[in-house]
C-alpha cells in the first residue's frame, strides 16, 4: 500500500472540514461505512491527530460526503 507523504497538515485539515460540516467523528465514519469504507472512529481520530495516514479511497469517500474539493484537505 502506498501512503501520502505528510508535507501538509492533512489530519488537521480533515478535522476542520468535518467540524465545519457539523459532523462528529462517529457520524462521518458511519456515513463512510455506508459508502464502502472500513474506517473506524479510532482510525479517523488517529488520522486527524496526524499519527496515521489515510487511504486514498477513504479520502475520496470523505470528499464526497463532506462535499468539498481536495484542495480543502491539502491547505498549508
């Protein structure tokens, strides 16, 4: 599996976008699972904390649910 190189605060940006949308971690993960993701709430928490990377397929699902552009995740 290939990972995205951490050169931007991806996890913090994901958290900001999620919170702006008004979703809890549990609510976002539930919606992601309904779209085929196997992500758990603890995995999302670790991603947002910057201690774990995110799969590209999960980022794609997250983008669709949160109705944002990829640029929103990759801001410096």
